[in-house]
C-alpha cells in the first residue's frame, strides 16, 4: 500500500482510505452482521490501509471500535464527522457528539474531527460559533486536527470549500471529485497545495462509475439534456476501459497521481 503525508498534519496515511459511509456502510447495507463488518475493517488494516473515515450518522463507529480492539491505536488514523445539516449545532451538542464518538470508537482521541456536510449558507455560523469549541477540544487532547466535508451534490463548484481555504482554519478537507466532475482541480486543489491542506476524496465511484452499464445510462441522460456531445461517448468509454481491470478500478486509479490529493476513500 502506498502512503503519503496528509498535508500540514504530518500524519502518514495510506493513499486508499476505508470509507465507512456511502451506500455500503462497510457492508451492513448489504446484509453483513456487525461482526462481519468488523472483520472487513480488520482485513483492510491487515492489507496496509491505516486511514478510516466514519461519522456519527453512519452507525459504524462502534463497528470500527470493535475492529480496533487489541491493535496499536497509534498505527491507525481515525477520522469521524459531526453532522451539521438539518440540525442546529451548538457548542454543547458538538461536545456531546464528540464524547459519544470517542466512546463508540473505543479511544480517548480522534486524529481528525470534521464538520459534516457543510453548505455555504451554514459556514459562517459554524466558524463563528462552533470552531472555538473544536479548538477547545484540541486543547483538551480529544482531537488532533480539524476538517470539513462538503455537500458535493448541492455545491458542485465547491463554494464552501473555497471560503474555507480563504479562512485557512482547517487542516483537512473532504472533497467530491471524480471522472465526471473535476471542478475541484481548479477550484480547490491548487489553493490547498499552496496552503499544505490535506485532501481526502469522496464520490470517487458511487453508482455512475460502479459499472459500465450505469455509466452508459448516466451519460445517455446527459446527452438527452444536451449537456454533452454524443460524439464524445465512444472515446470516453474506450478510455475508461483501456487501462484497468474494471471501471471502478479505473475510477480509483484516476486519483493516484492527482496533484493535491492525499487519500481516496473507498
């Protein structure tokens, strides 16, 4: 497994991170038991993955905590997130959520604690009212570094993350980026490189890039809307299938040498 340094955190992390959310929830949504999902986490760790991302809303923190029992805590970089969408976050609710995450994960510190699903209209409040609570948690040793994740399906131009970079308060950003939407290259990555901000990638595959048939249906819909030229479709699909064993493999390989990207989440 390739490793890299996660920006200004100086943490050594695997280039592939285990994402405990998405549609799968580490296999729980596919019918795995908690014990089987914990085994999946252990297998990832045994194969060199040392970065795990979860969130209070995923229902997988306790599974990860189970998988980490008996392991050297310092060998794993844990990232979890506090939901900010559709709920009123206060310093008190943040502290309660953080303490609950620590309990579920079976640890006394979290390497990277993120505000989850931040939209542009909520950003100013979170900086003014919630960021000081994150700083206090850092001073208490409960968290080491702070980050943000965006609502990629609502903020395709990464407006919130551009503001976050301008403020330069955040150590790591979680960015939506894939073969079908590469706006983050110009809107986020260039400035993140200049500021040595860590970048983890979400939405690398998801449904459209999980199978050639899904990609064809997705691109056909864009043709019908007049958003892409049908003459480009064959060339696009030939490219995707040329260099990898599968479409998801190609989609993940796409990030490997992308400047500014440190971690791609499964």
